[in-house]
């Protein structure tokens, strides 16, 4: 985590050279936002690459309002890649977590019911297995960065259509002196992930109210955005318990697996914590996050850890 904080500090320092960081004056109102996020355990500088090994996400969001309720609609194109711990597969016993690629398109609507309460339903459609292109994408960036390839992709889960829906509910419980506590709950149902998540988020620093904060990617608005400051800079800790009902990236699609696909059993309960830093000013937001998650399947040799980097740019 200290390495991630050091890199993030360097990023903020580099941005400050442009003269835009901590800028003064009334912020403009931006109605749309483009975001890019990438997840990878290589960001922890440990030279490890396993389990949820990589994710790419491209988002386009726009703000609207109905019945005085601020809403942000978001479309996301995502690619997630999963592998076992060992790169070289000499036998199926070397696969402690199933190989899987997952490509999807997701629509989400975030409604700020009041300054404390946020409701986020979503639907998504995608593809699991070889048709997702996960193997080719991983091989290409491993070649680019001169990483060794994983040799067991022939054992990945079979092609399967992914149809999912879900909702998240968040509410500020207490806020005082630059610190706030938020309760979080999420339910996912579908052919890829069926689970329930319950947790809490502790936020500390210079942040806006929920409906104008980069914490929820909400620094856009259909009307003039009401802000208390010209920038946000805060840290957060988000522990949560996840009760798993189904995980197709481990177990394969609900329509079954074909050929030599190797799947994994499910851990019924997983503990996850996200620790992050976020900065936002003007058109730009950046976020750096460390994620720790206990074993998704009992066969995993160790828990998984990875880093996440997000950059968002707002447009009129």
C-alpha cells in the first residue's frame, strides 16, 4: 500500500505542474464524463500475476434530473481476466482457480434520493469463455511487458452468455469534521454473479456531499453543480462481507462446461476490503485503490491482492 501511495503522490505532483491542481475560482458545470479504470496485481510491484489478474473498464456517463432527483446514467464496457496462481500448467492439479475471460456491456443508473441516500440499479450482458478474448488480451500485454505467459488457457471455462442485474444501496450514517461513515449493501443476480454484499465505508479528508462527490463519480450535473470547495482529496476504507451464491468465473456458465474445462468450487463467504485515495478538481478525477480479498474458492493457494487506477475526464 505504501508503494501505491508513493506513486499516487507522484501523480498528483505531476498534475500540479500543469497549474490546474487546487485551482481557484468558480468551477464550471460539466454534464458528461469519460472514465478509464484498470485493475492489476502488477500495480502492487510484487511481480505476481494471478487470480483476478486484470481488468479494463471504459465508462461514459451523463447527468439528468427528474422530480428534483439527480440521476447519473452510465454505460460501461469491461473486460475481466482470471487465472490460477501458477503460470506453468504441467497437470490439472496446478490449476487452483479456474481460467476465465469475461467481456460485458453494463448500464447503471445512480439516483441521489437525498443528500444521504444513493440507489444504483444496473443490468449487463456479456460473454464468458474463449469468445470473450481474455486469453488473447492477456498474452498481448504479457508480451508487451515481457511477462511469462500462462500455459493452461485450454482449460478455461466454456463459452456462455452472461446476463446479470443488481442493485446497490448506500446511505450516510454519520458525518462530522471531515469524516463520514456510509453503510453499503449490494445484491447481484444473474448467470455470472449471484451474491449479496454488506459493508461500511469510512471516508476522511476534503470531500463534497454525495451528489457532487468523486467518491460516487458524481461531479457532473444537468444543472449548476453545487460544491463547497474547488477540489476534493480524501481517503477511504471499505470493508465488506460477500455471501456467494454463484460465480461463473469459477464454476463456469449455468448451461454447463464442455470439453476439458477445469472449474472450481465456491467459498460461501468472502471478506473484501478496499483502501483508496481520490483527488478531483475541474475536469479531472483520479483514484488509486488497494484491494484485498480472501479466497473465492477453497482451492486457492492464497488470498488475492491487486491495485486499481482510475482516471475520469469531464466534458460539457
